[in-house]
C-alpha cells in the first residue's frame, strides 16, 4: 500500500470522510473472506458428491454453507468461522465417508 503517514490529513483530502472509507473497506474485506469460505465449501461439496457419489450430502453441504455464510455476514463477531465449520464437516465427509 502507499505510504500515507507523511501525507497531509492522514492521506485523505479534507472533503473525504476517512472513517467511512475505512469502514467500507473493512466491510468489503469481511465479505470477500466469507464469500471465499462459502465457495471453498461448494468445491468440497462437489468433491464429496463426485468422489463418493453422495449427492444428497453434497446438496445438504451447499445449503448449509449458504446459510452459514448468511449468518457470518449478519453477525460480524462470527464472520468467516460459520462457513469454515461447514467446510471442516465437508472435509471430514470427504475423507471418512
């Protein structure tokens, strides 16, 4: 990133709202983390369905990962941990099914 420590006004022009900009950036980062975890869950669900022919488990995993992603997006304290738990269960299903 650019060095803004020596820039006047903390790197923001006077007419920009610095705290709002930072909050928007943090929200985008949180969204990207949760979306990445949900996509990884979908890939793991496809692997479970394709390798073990357990398509009902795969469909359940996709639905559960979407719900966990929504919970993680609505509860910032939970965040990416909700879809990560589903990913761990899908990974265990992939290895031990």
